[in-house]
């Protein structure tokens, strides 16, 4: 009987360590995906500005860009924030498409602030704890940057 208890405790500790490593790996992958998304946007803008490299004019003047506040979360290429800090009058159209859908789902909730799991369900995503972690990170990022309101209980509502 003691052997079973010992095995159970050892197995739980082993799985908890593995889960933590996988969470860290997932966070690193999310950052890399965000950087690749930013690179795609930047390259698309470059290709559009240079007409795919077919234009004779080799000099392309970049548009002036106002500096963003310091990044507190994952940032894209060159420190570009994928989720900008919200300022008065800014519409959600400046957000990437997946973040726009998240804001719309939270804003459309009729029962008040929603849980991460509910957002995943409404978007047709998995609802296992490991699957909701990425969504929890996106919701937290949106709340930290002023797009959503986070309640003390960990629910999210519109700003």
C-alpha cells in the first residue's frame, strides 16, 4: 500500500515538473509566433511599398512612427507591440484579427465579465487547462494594455 502512495506522489511531482516545462515552452512558442506575425506584416508593407521589388526607385522612405510605451509583454520584430496600449478614441481595428475577435466576444457577453474558458468555448477552441493558457495570456495582455477590464476574480469584461 505504501508503494502505491509513494509511486503516486513521485508521479504527481514528475508530471507537475513536466507541465511547468511545457508551459514555459508554450510561452516561448507564443512569443516566436508573435514575432513571425510581425515579420509578415513588416515584409508585406515593404513589398507593397516597393511594389514587390519591381519598382526602379530603390529608396523607400518609412512612415514616421510614434514610439510606443515600453513593452511589458511579448513584442514583435524590432520591439513593435502587436497589442498597442489603448488611448482615447482608438478603435479595436488596430488590433490583430485574433485579438479583435477576443474583444468582440468579451464585449458581446450578456452575463457580465467572462472566464477564459467561456471565451475559448465561444471561439470554438479547446477548453482543457493546457489549451486555455494561451487565451489567458492574450486576455491578460489586452487587460494590461487597456482594451479589457480584469476583475479580481480573474474574469474579463469590456472597458
